């Protein structure tokens, strides 16, 4: 990244960032994030990720972005999966086996219904 040398440079960077954010929000894309830190992998996050990807492929679902992140800090809840849909608040699920991942994909990602049984309540 180039150094910011003036207020105009800063304004240009801000406008570009806002434009990128707007494209993401208006595209209708749903983001599915799987925590793949060491504790997550040990608890089965690879299998959870595989189940998510296979579900999307089998159903040929458009506008779903799957990504991974590191440790979220809730090791006792691993594997952890998060769903972000448009402007809605992020929903974090814990103890997500491949079977639970399929249920989340079907009920939350496809139908928009949060799967309450596996939601990790936000703290603070």
C-alpha cells in the first residue's frame, strides 16, 4: 500500500473502501466462516468445512462465500461456524459436526432461519 501523503489520498482510500463494502452488501452474498485454528482442526473443523463445501456444490448454491479464520477463542465450542447474511448480525454456531453444518446450511443459509440449538450467545 502506498503511503498516504495528503487528505485527498485519505479521502480516495475511504471512497474506494466504501464502494467495495457496498458491492458486498448489495450482491446478496452470504458468508460462511469456519474457524480453523489448531483447536478447531483438532475438534473436526476440516470435516465441517468439507461438509459445507460439499453441500454448496451438491445444491449448486450461488452467492455464498466460504472462508476460514483462525482461533475465535472459544475452544470448548469447536468446531465453530459463523454465518453472515447481508446486513444481518453475524450468527456464531458451536459444536458444528458435518451433520450440524448441513442443517445450518439448509435452515439458516438457504431459508434464513437461525438454528437456535447450536448458537453461541454473544458475550458482552
